[in-house]
């Protein structure tokens, strides 16, 4: 199996340095290192048990949308958007709900992993199809528990939910199931995901204009039909042909491809005041690969740590 690792901030060995770890935690959350560790467990199992012809893409960002897919598995069985969880305990996957055990009952969890995984799959399908490629099969969302200490009670969830002992059955089904994609289609989808590009615009075959009719002076000019104005947002148009279990926020699906970015440079700023070059330089300034805001947060954490150590030192040496 081929593995394409797009994980940000990691070195050539796939490891995180101290500053890279801090950057990742500030951008993706403080549990990001634990998520990467859980991903590695599942990736190693796929690598050992899936034969040639499958490709696993890790932590792929979908253009400029800010949507990060932890794992994308492509092969003859189809395209799978996989979300990995490191949680432990007892949870319930019911429909589009993700609940955590609280006493003798379940209550909604802080983060709904079911809806998050389903959103990843729909966004990935839209990201591919927007490039002019038709998916013969829909992207299937899969939620996998990397920890054996996580027990999930499933009741017709909208995504495929696998506990740690169910990965073996999932892989066996991929091997024995009927093929859904050809090998060339798999390669095309991998290329579109890792190296996206806008769809080619086909020249429209418009019929020749009809000869103009000059009305007589006694006859009024026939009324011209007014074109219907439709204000469809850019991201909303992506999902006009897709079935949605839950509506998207259009701002989350603003896929900016390479040629779109170059074209956007020629569009004037539509805000109230023009953006000066000095403001742009300040916004893009980085120190040691981190923004000013990230450095400020890191400095605040360091200051808090120093205060805690000073308090412990005062208590220990003061009592002695």
C-alpha cells in the first residue's frame, strides 16, 4: 500500500519537534499529538494488511477551506474519509448523534464525531467533483476507534463506526468485496486530492444569433425577456447536486485552487478601506515559523509555568 503523508509540522522522519508540537497544538487543538499517535496505529495496520493498489493519504487539507481530513483511503473498494478517535470510555452512536455515558444514561458529547465524520466525507466528494471529475461511488465516512478501551453502542449511525476489534472485519471486506473503482480512476482521484486543479471549461456551442427584426413605426418594439438573476453563493453551488444530511456553512467550503488564487490577486478589495502594504506585511510576519499571536500565547504559557515553579520553590524552601 502507498502512503502519502501530508501531516503539517512533521520532519522527514514523521516526528514532531518542540516548536512544531506547539504550533500544531495552537492550530489544531491541544489533543493534536494524541490524534497523530492514534492515526499512526491505524495506518500501520492498513499498511500491513492492504495489498498493492490502495493509497492512504494522511491529514490532507482541502484547498483553502481549512477542512483537514485525517485519513483518505482509496482503492478498488471505493473512497473512504476516515476519522480516527483516541477516546476511551463508553459512547453511543445513534443516527447523527454522538453521546457519552453519564451515570445510567447517555448525554450529547462535547464534540459530535458522527456529524464531523459525515461532513468530512461530503466535503471531500465536493472537493473532487468541483474539479470536473465525477465520482462513480459516493465517499463513505468511517469513524474508527484506535483505543481498545473505547466501547461504542451503535444504533443505525449515519457513518460506519468501527471499534478497535472491528478493523480486521473492515479490511477483510475491502479485500473480498466487488470492485467499485478501476485502477486508473483511483490514480486520478489521488492526483486530484493531492494536486487539485480547476476543471477545464469546455467551449460552449451557442447557436448563431437570429437576424434582428426592425419593427414598423406603427408597431411597438416587442418586450425583451429579462434574464433571471440568481445569487447563488460559490460554496453553495458545490452542493446543489449532493445529498446533504445536514446543511453546510458556505464559508467552510470555499475551496481555493491554484488558478483561483492567481485570479483572485487581480480582484480589488471590496472592504470599506483599502488594505495597505504595511498591514499585509504585518499580518504575514512570522518569527521562527510562528505568528505573533502564537508567540504571545506561548509566552503566556511560559510565564504561567515560571510562576507555578516559583510558588513551589517558595513553599518548599520557605518551610525548610
